[in-house]
């Protein structure tokens, strides 16, 4: 047989060795030298561990820290802990026992005592697990049988009533939701979770008395006559009497509560209901809740005598008193639960009903504090964990889990190896190694979006660069926040995975760059530059802008006399010089051929910037002199419109080229009239305000017009 596992946690290697020698022949021994390693081992091996021998005084995390985590994660309920320590102060022992330890062994160790206490503890827990499994199965079978019989009986009633069994299920759901809301809002009725389960279960029998009502009255499509209505009203007393006259089970709480509901679920808070005319809290809270649930579902469901009414209209009718008078506190519960009610009823299905049933079983287990999960459940959980680890490794995904309390992250073995991290990390958000995985901006963005999640929308996805052993690689990170079952839910942590998409992202980046950049020079192409410039002008409304177009003088001469390869090298040389001279905030592009574009954002005067760029770009390449001609248009004259700026800069460049080349010129209002005579370029609608700048060559506007 496979040996049972014992985890020895002690910072002293000698102590671990002594205990391993005492127990090693009979048990498989695992060792941890501090609390952090102990938690990692517990996370990894889980319920495979039969016992933990735990020291108190250790570095990193002491024994009490380990016990705290085991209590938070409920491991202490399944894995017994024996303290092994030379610390024998009563305060330490008392604290340890309060935190759930089973026994206490002091050093120096006596082999016989250690062995006997270990064996006794493991046998005790084994018997408890067996008992737990038997009781859990009995609770499940009891719950199944009870619900089955109630469902069958209520289905018979609903079948005679010409309705589906959904009414019974809906009343059950509505009663449970509003009772939970009532328990949160007020302690007026001293409700417990057991009471909520009992009332919502008993609600299924609220109309059992209808089994004795004539079908002609039950299924009449029109309005009942006063006589027929009096007959219908008798169903509440009939149902209560049926339950009270049962020869057995009269002392069962379910029978007592069901009888209350049957008799009084048509009473009204103002005393005008039937059969007894009870008023206010003379009506048991069970009957008050079911009455409200019954009315709401009757309004929002199809009946033989009416069509369903929308949720909002039904709630308004109830609040306005059109359907009787109800406890104001319960009306608040209805209002507060309205959104949840819609969601629960619209998604109601046998699967959801089964989930609620399992929650009820879990509540029953919680009420018996000595019980935990059954052995079969533990086996299934461990089986799922094994599959989880296998698939994580096969898919090569870094999968992780984070808990808020205690602040702790666990990472799958494959992921931990890829990232160079431990499988278990305490306080990960303040761990330097974890923080180094992303740049600070990405960390903040991920935390902000995670905190913005809700139980209804718990998932976030990001694409970030992740530091893997000093190499930054693109990853897609998908995280789902985890919420408690409290009302309102509390954020308790998150699960997620990181998928390496670096290769595909690199290919995508390459394709995007090819689409947006000129292949020869590496500068932006015209279309991409235009998009960036338009976006910049729209987002920087307080800045001034200038658009520059320039080309190489006599470039055709270079191509004709030295070949196109030489011409291409000149263009590459010019692009490199342009990159060196412009600022990071500037945008540069190759328009086509030997024409280039520069977009400048500035505060004061742009001409000094233009002069520096112009002077730097003019010069030599090899033994050849290179000069450029440049036209500039300013948004202060023309407005922040790209097409206007581009057209004006092109006009200014045209003037320069007609007057000898080799200098720069700012666009002004005189150029429009000149070009309208000498150029077919359309210039109507362009701004005509005067601009004071002169060209570098000192030419006048009149000379430009020659």
C-alpha cells in the first residue's frame, strides 16, 4: 500500500532528520524549513497529507502564520497538526490549540511518544473522514428525497390548476431571495439561514389546498363569480387542515411552517385578507413572504385568465397597493432585490435548481460544525487538481491564483519555472520579483481594471510585455475576479492565466510597420503620418503647429548620372539625418519620390526650429553637394486642418522651386493669388491672412510673383 504522507516543518535540519528517522519506515516524509515552504507544500499536496508536524519559531513565516493560512483556507479541518517545539509556555500552547492543532510534542523527542501520538492522530482523523462521508451522503439523500416528494406533490396541484410547475419553483426562489434581503436589512424577525431554507422549502406547499377545488373553478378563463370566489378562498384552510391532520410528523418544523403558509398566505397586512383577517405581524413572516412572492409571480406569468405583465409594471402595481397591502419592510426587500429577481427567474433551469439544492446541503453541513467534506469529494477535488496541473503544463500557460486574505499567490509549476518565481508567494503585490514582471504603468492599469470588475462582469484581458528571465515577451493576461457568497458579495481574490503570444505579436508588429512605414527609408508613409498628425492636432488644442514639405534639389540629376541605387542611398542618408535632427514629439514621413514631410508642435516661434533643420539637412553626401527646398505652413494662419496645411506648404514649396531652389519659405496670403495665375492647383477657400515671415534668401513677395 502507498505510504501516508507526513509534512515536517522545522527550520532545524537536525530536528527534521531526527523525526524522519523515527517515522520514515512507516510514513513518506516531506520536509519544509520555514512557513512559506510549508504553505507551498500544503498547496501542492493538499489532502494527500495525513499530518503536519509544525515548529513554532521559524524565519520567514512562523508556525502561527502557517496555522493562520490553514484556518483561512480551511485546511486545518482536513489535515491534523501536531506542534513540535521547545516552546512550552502556556500562552503558546493555548494559542495553538485555539487555532486548531490536535496535539503538542515538546523537545527533546521521545521516539515512542512521537510514534504513538502520530498514529493516534492519523487514525482519529481517518475515522472522522469516514463518518463525515456517511453523514454527508445521508444529508444529500434526505434533501433529495424531501425535495422530490415536495416537487411531485406541488406538480400535481399545479397540473390540476392548469399551470406549469414553474410557479412553485418561482415562489421558492422569490421567497429565498427576499428572506435573504430581509435578514441583511433587519434583525426584526431573528431569521437564520436555517429558517430561510425551511421557509423557502415549505413555500412549495402554499397552494396544496387547491387539490380539493373544482377544476371548473380553478381553470375558469374569466372572472370568478362571488360564489365561486368564496369556494376558491377555502383552499387556504383546506391546505392547512390537510397538514394538521397528518397522523405523523406533526412536530416536524417543515410541517408546522407549511401549515402556517397554507392558512395565512392570503392574509393582508391591513387586516383585510382571509381566512382569519390577521393584521400586521399577527401574520407569520413565512406567510407574509410567500404572499408577496405568490402575487409577484402571478402578475408576471401567463394564466388561463390573463397574460403576463412585465417586471417593472408588476413591481409598480405591488408598491402602489393595487394587489393588496404588504409589510413595508418586505416591499423594500422586493425593491432592493428587483434586479436579482429578474436575473434569477430569467436564468432559472434544472441546473440552477440543482446548484441551489447543493447550496442548501452546504448550509446543512455548516450547521454541523464537526463535519467537513466527504472522502469522495476530497478525492474528486484532488483529481481535478491533477488534471488542472497537467493541462497547464501541456498548454504552456502560466496559471495563477491570488487571495486577498491572506495576501498570497500560487503559480503552476510550469509557470513558476518560466517566470523564475516560487510556486507560492506571500504578499505578491509588494514582492520585488513579482513587480519586475511588468512595467509600473501596466501594473497600475491591470490593478485598476481588476478593481473595477463586478460579480456580473468579473473578467479582464490585457496584452502586456512580461519579463521572463530578463527577456521582455508579449503575453495575453486573462484574469477573473473571485467574489464571496455574502450579500453584498466581497472581493476575495482572482484566478488567471498568462499566454505567451510574443511570436504572433512580433509578426503582427512587423506587418503593421510594413503597412505604416516607407520600406526604403523606414520613415512613416504619407497615410500613416496624416493619421498621427490629425490625432495630435485634435488632442493638443493649446499648441501651435507647422507642417513642412521639402524635397532634394536636382534629384533627377543624381539618378540619371549615378544610377537609381545611388539615388536610393541618398534618400536613406537624408532620412537618417532627418531622424537625428527632429525632436521626439515631431513626426517625419516620406511622401514619395524625393519629397519628405515634417510636422512640428511648438509654443513660441517655429522659425528657429526650421532654420536648424534646414541647415542640418543641407550638406554633402560623398563628394556631392546636397541642397533642399522647403515650404512651411502654420496652423495659426490656416487653422488645424491637415488638408489646408498640406496644400499651403506645397504651394510655398512651389514658390521656392520657381525662384531658384535652395531655401525655405513660409506660406502667406500673397501666394494664393500668384499660384492661381501660374499653377492649376485649386486654391479657393484657403485663408488669406498676411504672415510676416521672410525667406532665408531674403526674397520679397513681389519677387515671388515674377
